[in-house]
């Protein structure tokens, strides 16, 4: 009987050792990373992940690529859950919205010295940083040098110069100077920012009225297409390729589309710096990474984000996609500083990269940014269509913007 009891005790102890001991979490260092529409560059992403895991054997990266159209919807659902991804690729506008809602982890600024400081400034929300910049684009002026040559004018450096040459271009070529996509996303807000107009209290100022009336005059005098009240950069691209507009503001990547779809237009195409406003700075677009507040592996996620955006990896993705790096050392590479005169893509890339040295005061995304964009775009349409006096329209816009900003 004693032997039986002893055997049972030993068995119980053994079973307890197996089943009662704390279970090892085999996934405790698995970092889940979401990107947007990067499946075409899976070799690059998998290569970066492999290199990172080799240097950090205690961390496993699980990469999931999300369709661009579903990015915001999936991200919102995930950050509201108790089990979000650890690192998410997102745009700054939606990042600002999530930061305002307290859904994101703050980023330690001491870890971000490798980045262009103007770009970092653009990512601030209430003076705090909630994202890591990944890559940027900064539009250049793509222009038809054959049509410009017929008019005897120079490529404009400012909006005012663009307005000055518009009549000559229309008269001598039959084309329009440009199709400004000023009712698309935050285009008009970025133009206004170049004049220091970036808040509800400034939108009805004399300078703002002047900027809106500038486009109203071009529109009413048939110096920009009537479609300017609704059409986007895609339609502007089509008009440029068909020779119906002379100037097209877009990223260097659009040159590839022109070359492939309108080779005859590409042959007479050249590039110049982005058109500027009163303050002389340039604007840019950006993609970034966020870490949800409820993420389980914040430290590891930040470590991977910084690895993905180091000099070496930024240059790799830039050479695959022609985007602009946000890493300062990468921006000093010859890839961004030198070009052959016969290489239009390289020329555009170098111009874009140089523009990042002059981006302040930067355009800051704010709470309800999409609603603010829509508000401004509606004002543009009302002004161009002469629905009311410009000042009246903008005073109402100022009031509505103030409500959205509360």
C-alpha cells in the first residue's frame, strides 16, 4: 500500500511538472508587420526581414501586405481591438487622426536622429511624434519643352509666374498652362501653406482671398481647363500626355508612365523644380509606420522600423521604386546628388531630393483632416464657379474649419 501511494505521489509530481509549469510562449517575440501594397516588392521585404532576423535571433517578423484601399479600414478595426499588429504602414493624415484619439504609442525622439528633421516635423501631433517616416515623394514640374519653346517664355518657378505666362501659352499653342488638381485631397491646402495660410483664422485673410482669386481668374479667362473644378492628377496626366497642358506637377515616378504610354511626348519632356509660393518652400507626400498603443511588442516593432529605414535599406527600396529616402545619410548618396543630363528619371529624382532641404514651414495634418480637405475643396469649387463673393465663401469656411478643429 505504501509503495502504491509512493508511486501515485511520484506520478502526480511528474504530471504537475509537465502541465502545471508556466508554458513557454513561442510567439512572444513575433512582431506582426503590415504594409500597404508592397507585394510587388516581396523579394526586397523578405530580404530585409531575413537580414533583421539574422541580426536579432530573438525576434521573428511576420509580414502581411494589405491592399491600399483597405488600409485605413483594417487599421482602425485593429487598433480598436486588443490584439493589433505591432507595426503598421500608414499615411500621415490617418496617423494624425489615430494619434488624436490616443490610439498610438509615442515614439522616442532620441531614436529618430537618422531622419530628415523637416519630415519629422510634419509628423508631429500636438508637439509629439507618433510615427516613423518610411519614404517620401516631392513633386517636380514636368513640362513639354517643345510647347514652352513655341511661346518663348521660361518655365515658371512660382505660381505668379505661371499665371503670367498662361495667356501666351493659350494663345500660341492652344494648350493650357496646366490642369491644377486643386480639388483633390489636400492639394489646395498645400498650396495655401506655401503662403503661410494653414489655419481657420487665416483662411479668410486678404492673402488667402488673393490666392483663391488667382485661380478664379485663370478659370474664368479660360486659362485653365473647366474640368479643374473636379478632375484629379490622373486626368491631368492624360492631358499632359496628349499635349493639352504644358506643365504637370507630379512625382518622378510619373515619368515612367509618360514614357510607356506617350513616348512621343516623353521625347519632348523635361523637368524643373516644383512651383513655389510666397514662402519659397516645397511640399511633399509621405508614408510612415505607426505602433498601436495596444501592440504587444512595441520595442521590437520600433527596432524593425528603424532597421527598415536605415541608410542601406532605404537606398535599396529607392532604387527599386524611385521614391525619396527619409534617411539623411541615404539622401547624401550619389543616387540623390548626381545625374547624367540624358537621364530624365535621375534628374527628377535629384531635384526631388534637394527639395526636402527646404520644406518648412511644413504642412501639418490635423484632427479631422479629411473633412477639412473636403471643406477647402468645396470652397475652391464655389469660388471658381462664382457661387458667391470669395470673402463670403472663405469666412463661412473659416467658421466650419474652426468647428472641425475643436
